[in-house]
C-alpha cells in the first residue's frame, strides 16, 4: 500500500540497525555497565513498575544484600520512599512519565546497625537501544556528614549559647507545631499551657557584679528550670518533657504540651518559684533572686502562637504589678478591662477634636441658708462604643498619656463660657461661681496661668467666679513652678481649692504657705455621719478639728458626698460652709442649672 508521499508503510517502520551500528551500541552499553558496576555511588536500574532490573555493588552494600538478589525487588521498600505520602506521590509521578525527576532525603538503617542519611534521586534513562524498554535510574548518595554538619549548625542557630536552652526561634517553632498537633491529634488533651517568667532585679546583678556573673546566674537558673520541668512532665504519657527555653535577657518560657488543665501548669509555676527562692552559689558569690511568672492554659483550637504569647506577656505584667515574686493566672475579664483601657487611652486625644466630651454641673449649696453658691463642672465622655463614661474611667488615662493638658484646657474654656452665659442670663448680687478640676500635669506641662488669663479675657468671666480644684497630693509639697503658678492665679483673683482633703499627705503646715481659699473634705469622712443611731465619733472629731483649723486660716470648707438631710444638719452644726452631693442634686446638664437661680 502506498502513502500519499510515495512511501510505503513498511518503509516508515523501525528496522533493525545495521550490524556495525549494533556493535557500536553494544560496546557503548558495555562501557555504561562497567561504570555502573564500578561506581562508588549506589545505583539501581528500575522499570516503570519500580522493580529493580539491576543494582550495582555499592547499592547492594548500602542495603546489605547481593546485587543479584535485588533483581525484581521493590525499590521503594529498599529506600523508604513509601513512608512519606508526598515523597511517594512524587516518585510515582516520575515512574508514570509525568515528571522528569524527583529528589528527597531519607534516613535508612545500615546493615551494621547505624542510621545513614541519604539523598535519593530518580530520573528516566534513555530507552534500551535494542528493546526500546523505558527504564529509571535510582541513585542513592550518602549525605550523613553533610546532614550532621547542618544539624550541628541548626543546633547552634536554635539554642542559646549561655544556657544551652532552646532560643526564641526554636521556641516559637515548637509552639506552633504543638498548637497544630494539639488541635488535630485525637489522642491528646487538645490543650496547651505556658509559663512565661523573668527574673526580678536581674539588671542589678549585671550592673553591680558584671555580665560574667550574670551569665553564670542565667545558666544556673536554666538548670533549675529544666529540673522543674522534668519533675512535672507526664512521663507515663510518652509525650516527652516540657520545653524550657530562654527567650532573651532574663526571660524564660516553659511550654506544656497536651496540658491536663490549669492545675498542672500552676503546679509547675509554683515549683519554679520554690526552686528559684533557694540561694545560688556562683564562684564565691551567694545570690538570691525571685521571678514573676505569667501562667496561661487554654484549649489549643482557635489559639495562635502570637495570641498565646500576648496573653502570657500581659499576665507576666500583672504578676509584677501585683508585687513580683509570684505567679499570676491569665484572667479574661481583667484582660478585657486592660484592653478597654488601652482602647480608651489611644482614642483620648482624637476624641477632644471630635467633640465627644460634654460637661455636667453639680451644685455647691450653702449649709447655712440652703442657697446655691456655685457649681462644679464634671466632664463626661460620650464614647461611640462604650457609651457615656464618668471621669474616673478616663482622667487617670489622660494624665498618663498627656492628653489631660488638651482635655483640661477644653473643660476650662467650656466651663468659663457657660458660667459667663449664666451670669448674663441671670444677673444677681451673688452669681454662681464655677469650679473646675485641674490635674497637676496641667501645671507642669502647660502654661496654666496664661491659659486661665486668656480664657477669662475671652469669655469676660470675672476671676472671682472661677475656682480651680487640685488634689491634696498635687498641692501639698508644691514648690518651684507649681507654687508660682498657684500664687499667680490667686493674685489674679481665682479661687484655689484643695480637693479630697484628708486622704493625701495631710501636711497641715503647708496650708499656711499656699494660696488656698477652700478645703473640700473627702467624702469618706462624711459617710461616717450617715447614721444617727451608730455615729462614728472619730470622723466627727476629725471633721470638727479640720473645720476649726481651716476657719482660723481664713479658709472655707466644703463637704463632699452629702446624701441625707441628717448628714447636712450635723455638718452645719460642726461649721462646714457648703455641701455637695446627691441630697441636693446629681450632676445635671447646663440647661437644668437655671433652676438653681430661682
């Protein structure tokens, strides 16, 4: 049959090579076989089914068998290629012709008993010249020396040189693996625990005795931590010991995989505290240290390494804040409160610009005639997320981050504008004064005198209608700039009041030196007046003495937290000038203050 190009089918078929070519191919094949058998690299020729067609002596030596005996053996069994699903898949891809090469590292058992790390490579060979059979070449290279070197380098990279403990990098690697395993292993508890600690006062050791002694101390601490971990690990579970790591500086971590509950991790923390309380003898130096420990124990599902460490770090901070030399357990409610504080602190400054603050006013009533003499401006934060917040929720935060200066200036300006508006709307021989709280940081971090003078000039409010309240702890002991500022404000005609008097330093000698006009007694004294049947004579004697002292110094006295007519009457008899509290009114909006003028 003739094709369209003039050739026949027979002429297109493969025909045997001429005799000369067969001889050349056979000679070439003989050379390859000689190299195959003499090579020091372990090699085997496989068919498409992964069965050994031929193996060289080096391969036989590697697996402990005569090469002839390996013919028809399954190569994957000889080289452990089936143990790892990913390796097995890659191997089958090469056998099926869908991949040109696969390479992997395996650990084989040597016939002499020791383990050998090898690099296994499988790739196609050119088809058999005579039969056209497709074959694979499997080669196995001994990389034990290289593997050991890499292992030693990794150990150096992942361990702390001072304590020999795992370092931060290895700790996070193990932590991530433990979380993944705890979430997926049905045989485990599904929980994880962590003790995160640092040494109290370690910096003093370094500073006074030097870093060499400090390193010895860290090494000794690491040994005790390791013994504590060994003593509490569940040896019966077959899960190994707890991981002890040095995260840096004087910070250590003890990881409890598959923890059985809070009690187990708390027990470990207590063992650590007890162990570290024993003195350390270091080359003639006897040192005593303590540690603060944050303890976290929770379900692994839904927990991330970062989240766990953040919780541990927060709890460690609580342990230090609570007095050091103790362990503290993570408390979700306390953490939520901390997160709320952080959220409030970070949004304080922008909140002033956004107009989220407002003022309410509480009257100050004369105990003699029952008439309103003034009002105290009280700031509120209309937070978009947390609702209306009273001052005790954010004033301390504002003082910490410095926002109190800007906020205080806004309160002062707004209160003065409002007091001037009342004065104009309700002319009187005795107009209401407005009392504004001032933080000590406003005195230090701003020009309070210039701010007050500017606001009074802008609003037209007479200075005698402004009262500034500072806490006793801020006023007592004032010297230098604060005292000069208070004196300048007093000279300007502004009243100065000491708020919460009786709870701070109570250094009465300062009263004669400070430009103070008013003492506001802390509400804790007034609460002792609550019951006529069971009065507190000590409170009454203290208040009576303070009132008498204040009057002799030319000061007026305001009693806070007056809640009953009985309290008001007893305070009037003692001689208090004004009262403030829920008996008269809760803090109200500016438009409701108008009723006080009637």
